C-alpha cells in the first residue's frame, strides 16, 4: 500500500522500509540490534548513575561524561520504537507528525553529541594547558551553562526542519529508506520546491558538525603543543593518556558520520542495504561503544562501577 498527500488538510502517512531485501530475516536481525540497544541503555545508565552517586567523580571531566551518557541514551531511545516495530511486528506505517517528531529528536541529539564532544575537548584543553585555573574556569555553574548552551543550539538549528517539512506536499510514494525518520530521507519524497530545506540542512551540518570538528582539532593541536613542552617523557605520556578516551569517542562519532556522508554523496550506485546499514551504524555505534570505552580506559570510572555495585573496594 502507498499513500499520497493530495490535500492540504490530509496528513501524509510514511512507510518505513527497514532492511530492503532482508525482510525474511527481520527476526534474526532483531537479535543483534536488541543486544546493541541493551548494551547502549545499560552502559549509559550505569555511567550516569556511577558519576551521580560517587562524590569522588563530581569533577568537570566526569560531569561532561554524564552529559554525553544522557545524550547517547536519548539518541538510542529516539530510534528504538520504530526500529523494533518494523523488525518484530512489521508495523511500517508512521504518521507524518510522529515522523517529524522522531527526526527532530534524532538530529537534535546527533548535533548535541557533537557539541558535548567539543565541550569535552575544551575540558581537556583547560586541564592540560591551564591546570592552575582548571577548577576556577570549569565550575559547576559554568558546566551547567555550557550544557544548556549545547542543548539550546542543537534544538534551535533542528527546529526549522520539521516546521518546513510540514508545509510541503508529498505526491510520490511515501516510502522511507530506513526503519526511522531522517530529514534528508523525508525531504527527497517531497514534490514541492524543497530547495530551502536542502540548503538549510547543508548549512546546519557545516555550522555544527563542521565547526565542532575544526575546534576539536584545534584544541588537540594546542594540547599537543603544550604536552611537547613538558620536559619529562613520563609526564608527557601521563598528560596524553587523559585524552585517549575522549579521542576514541570522537573517532567513534565522526568516522561513521563521514562514512554516511561519503556513501550518500558518492555511493548512489551501491545497494540500498549499504545505505541502511551505514545509517544504523552512525546512530548506534556511539551509544554502544562510548560507555565501553570509558569503562575500560578510565580507572576512576571502572572503580566507581565496582564500588557502586559492591563488586570491589575503592583504592
């Protein structure tokens, strides 16, 4: 069944394709995806809870990490309902208003993740380059303001997109490429002049992901310059070691983003399943791996988890 929107008063219905060509294997595909969601939810809730409950972790670095955990948790929750509805119950219909709401949250939390990673890079810059002023610059009030600014920026840049999408007509087959709603995926179904949305979307990506990545690189250039000035080789390694976890999560986030962009731009000849898998990786990989990275790489978090669950003693 396919629906078209031929009236200004009729809200279009979109259809979620899911995994094209693999419909017969939806149940088996749901197993690793459910495991990934379970790891993401459990890991990020654990990270946030440990930081919240352990007073020794009430430091700027871990405050930003708790914000990252909430962001990853929210990103996972944004895609779970429709993903599992398609895989488990073959429910593919989604009202336009629900679709617009979902894409708003997905893109908001994507840009929020980028903003938080930039804030964490700033935290590492201050800790290494301005260690004597670390506690005075990154106070609880400053961290709260930075977190609020990141959230408001992400919401502000995404909000116009669903509002503009509501004004368009959809006279083609309203079949989306994924098991969730994304802005570009909905936009390509419009038979209205969507040039404004297309240009606006590109500008948003540049001023968020593009600018954030540039400032993260700049932060690490300044950090590396400061570390190289340290005379002791042991102290150099110690300083750089505090950045390893953050560098890992930056790569986990930005490499899939770049991969999705490259596939979208140059991979139009590739099978649809490749585009679907890249989008799934881009949305699922950071929430799944970020808590794992910090649990394995950061001793304080690891000890905090053991202490919280009474599996070990604090050192």
